[in-house]
C-alpha cells in the first residue's frame, strides 16, 4: 500500500539521520501531509510519540556503542545531539534505567528498541459512523493558544485553555456569538504548514471579533466521525480508531487543513461530539 510505504520511508529517513538533527518538515513531505498530521499519524500508529521514538532509538544505539568499548561517553553524547553530559545522562537513564557509566558492569540490563516497520493489520470489527461533506470556508471566534512543533510539549497548553474557557462568563459569551454552520463548540487544531500553529476553542461566527481570537477555516472535504462518551478519553479513542482503522484503507489522505473537534452538548461526562478531518481522495490502495 502506497500510504503505508510512505510511512516506512519516513522510518528509513529517521534511521539515516539519528546522529543528526531530524527535520520534521521532511518527514511530513515524505508522508505527503503536514508535520502536525504526520506526528499524529505516527503516535497513533506506533503507540509512542515521535520524539520519544527517536529518543529511544538514539539511546539504543548509544548503549550498544558504549558496550562495545573504545568510545567516550561525552563523544557518544555529542554524536546523538546532546551538548550537555547531564542532558545525555538524563535521557539515557530515562530509557535504560541506568547511567551511561554503568553499561559495562557485569549483568547490567539495558533496553533495545529496534526500528519500526508499519503494516496494516485486519481490525475494525466495531463500526465507525462517518459521513463526507464538502463545505465552504467558515470563520471561528474564540480563545487561542500557541502550539509547539513538538506535539508532546502541548499536553499542558490545551487543557489550560479549556480551563480558561470555563472561568466566569467566558463560555456563555462565546456561545452567544455562534452562527452555524457548523453548530457546536469547536476545538480547532490549526497546524498546517503555512502558518503559526495554534489551538482555538470557539464557535462559527460572522460577528465582529472584538477581543476574541479569529481563525478562517478553509473550504475542504471533511470526513466527519460521530461518537459519544466521557471526554477527553472518548474523543482520543475515536481519533486513534480513525487513523489506525479507517484512514489506511479508505482511499483518502489528509489534506493540508486543520483538524476540528465539534462538541454538540456541554456535558463532559457524556459528550456528543464529532471529529472532522480534512481529506482528499487519492484512490483505493
């Protein structure tokens, strides 16, 4: 399958550049999607974030080199991108549970993480409810927070933005601006390759922005998946199933647009929601 072949090509690129700075933008180009979408694809397909996978691979190779002898710890640290011995020691211990200086001790246990290889497994006994819609552009008003290029760094930023929304009268004021379509409270990951990354919680609206952040969602064909459950766990589970079950066999690929979460009711314990993915049809694999 061409889609899976491209993911495996990104693994080959990572392997070739483990002793260099790895260009995430190049990984996105190889996979034919944005850097943001590539990192999400990788995390759900591999079960580990991209940055952590790279760290594990580097520390696996570093351990093997230190065990073989004839190399200094500081030289291995520099080879794998650590200018500080302290930072290298911290990364090494996070993977192996021992310091680099201990690798030659008799009986010491180390961990080895081989290079990944992606393939498609037969899954999906449980149904996924979705529809395809081609919609014109719409404007979003709301609260915005910048996102880092490394998705792991954003785990705190997004929940903090939701907490800010819940404070005082912020949410009622925002909902008063809503002018569907689409209806509902929107969580927009604006992370294409053409602009500063940000996450916006807002509503579709044509009203004056005032002190709200604004973002223009372009015209796309959307694959729209609906589900319900306790958030954020339920929506994360749905996103994982979309990427690992639906997307590989659908004939569609990510288009260069934002991901959109649509919350149709305000109860986080039993939320009704949709996940919107911008997609383009490339043909059945």
